[in-house]
C-alpha cells in the first residue's frame, strides 16, 4: 500500500464553470485569493489558479488580475503553493464555412503570450498542457513545438511546470522532452480524467497512465464532475496525489451544490483519513516535488529493461563522469555531439560531450 503524505491541489475556479451555475464561484481576485487561502487552511498544499473578468466572470488572461491574486495570497501569510494556469489561449473553433479559418470561440494565442504572467510573477508552479484533443465543439491545440517553447520559458523563469496529461500519448511527449533535457528536476504529472473523449475516469485507465510514467515521477490525478471523489480514491490507492476544486466539480452530491472550495478540500481530507493517509503541508509538498528522481539509487546497479543496459550509475550524478560502458543507445535523442541517452530511469539524460559522459538529472 502507498505511504507518505498526499498532496491535495485545489483548483478553485477554472474557466468552464459559469457564475450562474454556482453563486459562490470565485470570480474577483479577492474571491479567488480567499478561496485559495481557505483551501490551504482546510488541507490543500497547492492552489491551482485561473482568473476571470470581475464584471462578467468570463475567463481572462489579464496579468494584473493574476498579480492581485498572487499578492493577496502571499501577503496573507498562507504558505500554500501557487500554481498558475497556462491553459488559456489554446482553443480553436473552425468556422462553419471554412475549417481553415478561426470561428467564434477561438482563443489561440502565441505560446509565449500564454506564459507571460508566469514569467512575470514566478509562482511555485504553472500548468503545462500536453493535449491536443476535442473539447466540446472545439479543439484544444498544443503542438509539440509550442509546448517546448512554453516549457523552456517557464523553466528559465525558475517555475516548475505541472505536466497536464489527458491521454497516454501526452505522457510519451513529456517523456521525449524529459529525455531532451528540456524538463529538468522531478517531473510532476497531473492526469486529467473524465473529460469527454479524453482519458476515462476508470481504475484501468488511470493504472495504465501511471504504468507509463517516467520512473521516479510524482503524479496526481483528478476526475471531472461526479468523478471527482472516485478518482481521488483511485489515485490515492495507486500511490498518487490528488486534486479537487470548483474548477472540476461544484457538487457535494447529486443535486446539492458544494458550499465552497474549502468544503471540497475538507471532504478530500476526510476521504484520505479513511484510507489511512494524511495531507501534505505546503512545505512537505515542496519537498516531495523537489525530490531528486535518483534519490537512493544513484549508486545502485541499473537494469534497463528497455535498452538491455546493465550499467552502474555513478555516485556523482550531475557531474561529468568517464568510462561509462553504455551500449549504443536504443533510445538516443538529439543529434551530433549533444545526443542524449535515456537510461532505464527516463528522467536521466546522459550526454556524450567532448568524450565524456555527463549526467543530468
Ligand atoms: Zn485549470
């Protein structure tokens, strides 16, 4: 059985639920910040945040709104980790007459515009969507090239991307970017389930998604709507972290609206308690997410099932080492002198540079 603390993320408002669906949906920066602070008091370690236009409640990308929310949370003394969305700006609705032309509902933005607020405000985390998929009558488009641009820019800003995966292929794309050295540190995956035509919110699907994650990755899963709490239990029992919040679900049970985000977190804490688990504090969540993937195994033997490599891992991972007997990689990435080798732990890149092998973790 899994052990250790469980990170609860609370996604407090999102961009799909409308204010007319729930009178308590956080809309203004003050309401969104208050929801995050209260979620933290109830046991959440991370607040996932979108902003909305205060007058209309419509989704917004305005940096001053993000700024006000972040400032209010930080000035409150709350330690909750702040995770800002980068999901806005990825939607395409083909026009009825010509599918090459963007119709009403299209929000496509340049990828660097989508992460401007993250670069400026430097939250602890930001979401990074790997999906290209149907979404209602529209499609969401995140091309590999654009995801790479966003990943490079947020990493450069010192912000940890939370890797949002909606289907198995998204995990393979993230794996490629980890192998390329574009994503560094311990990967943190968020498995999104219950979105129509995406990953089903079933134990079998979530277990499969987990089975193809890079070794050593931290992961969380959530379900949309009525799937919220069943998926919480499934994720926890499979060793993952969890997420709740009014972005995903506004009901406590059929026909009964939830009081607020904190009530969803309280229920998550109660369910974890029944399963014998405790929620991670923000400090504990930070430690979990910053764990090195190689912790405890850096000097051990490595048996790579995928490449047939049975080499020794160097004790001084992160430094240059010599005389590593690696087979010509079955999984080499890149080209020329910077080609990288993916070992059995897919978060390790070994680059043969200037005749020396360099480990990057
Ligand atoms: Zn979101």
